[in-house]
């Protein structure tokens, strides 16, 4: 079974030869290929090569177009700062929608218009050419809460939930339209699955999540399904208070970061595939191979059989190769 066959068999509930292995690697992948992260985030060719090098070295089952959350915002005109060997950063002091009136004038960028979104689409196409029949290709879009925070500024958005919920609804509607266009372009280029990163959603309370955020996440997930894509949801941080809603979105895969895997299984039921969730720094980077093995085995026990091996969030730069290999060995030596 190759990685692509294993992944789709797992999703469809068919027998597989081993667990699926899908840790997020970005800066770690750049380091494996010996390239600067600024180049990784700016040039799809560098990203693709680094992802393939890392996937082959550690026998990962997928490659990913993810690099940073600033692609959509940059193409919307946000001020994004670039660095030689660090991820790009959105300048919230000059938020694109610091003035809410600007939303009425903002138009969704063309994902094939030559900007940063287009570079990600080109990554999906190059992955299709290079590994499309052996590895799963993951595209990526921002979720409604995360992208709204990128455009408006995280602090302003959190106040808007209370002070101007109608504006938040309008902003989310803009985001969903833009992200579905972006996802369509990636799918048509070769992406098999679309990751949705909605980190800011972990910062709102359960009432705001259920009443405002969740309905728009659901529209995004349903729209991605209509495009023919499987969906992976990744919400960084402690999502313990919103696990019920996350499980009702209908995503093929739900990543858990700081929430308990046992709670995730209890709240989301036996059919939801869960990914994670050993601590990226304390265990993956700073632990021993034995500690990594013990931690991922505990996750497996809590989540079997619908379980994918990975860390809670991105594998940190500086993680020892032997710790990554511990993840690989566990995945290849175990079945669901």
C-alpha cells in the first residue's frame, strides 16, 4: 500500500496496512531541505522540494501546501512583513480593515492573479506532477475566524463580536466566498484534501462559537465538500469548550492541539477521525524517542481505531530526527 492508497482506505473505513502519518511540517521541512524559510514561504518550488524531501525521509503519507496564514490577507492588500528565515507576519498595527467601512470596498482577490494565493495553487500543481500518485496532496485555506482576524486584527475582531456582530457576519461572508474560490483553484490544480486553519476560533467562548463562528465554519466545510474535497480541520490552542461543535462540522479529519484526545473521542463519537496530539515542544522537540513513542501510543489507545499519527500542532524547528523517526516507526508498526 502506498501512502495515497493508505490514506483513502483509512478515510473510507477499509483495511490498511498501518496507521496514517500526517504531522504538520513547515519550518522543520525547510530545515530538512537546507533552505531559508523566507524562500520556502515565497516560492512554491522551494516549498514543494522541501516537503518532498521531508516526506521521503520520514515516510510521511502526505505533502502540504501550507506555509503561513498570510496569503489571502496579503492578496487583499494587508501589510505583511517578510523575513529571511522566519514566517511572514501580518502587521496588525496596519490592519487592512482597521476601518470597517473598507469592507464594503474590498473585493475578493483572484486566486490565479499572480499573488501569494496563486503561488500556493502552483504548489498544488507541482505536487500533482511530482508525487500525485503516491502521496496525498493537502491544500490549505484559512477559516472564517482566523481570516477575519488577519484582516481586521485579532483584538478588534474580539471586540466586534460584542460591539458589532452584524459587521462580523458580513466579514465572515466575504471570507467564505474568498476561501471557496481559493480552495477550488487548489483542488483543480491537484489538491486531494483541504486543510482549514481557524486558530482564532479557540479564543472565543462556546456561546460565540456556537452562535456566530460555527455556522460559517459549517458553510465553508459544506462548500468544500461540494467541490469534491475532503476536509481537515485544525484549530490551534485549547478547544476543549468547543469540541461538540467541531465534531458536528462533518470534517473527515479533526486535529486536536491542547484538548484531550479522550474528550475529543467522547464528544465527537466513534466515527470521527482524530489526529494528534502529543505536545510539539515538550515531547516532540524536547523529549526522547521513548517519550514520543509512549505519548503517541497513549493517543492511539484513546482514539482507536479512527486515528492518525501527528503532533498537536506544527513540528518545531530543531526537533531531533530520531524523535521524528519514533513517530514514523510507531505509525508503520501499528494498525488502527
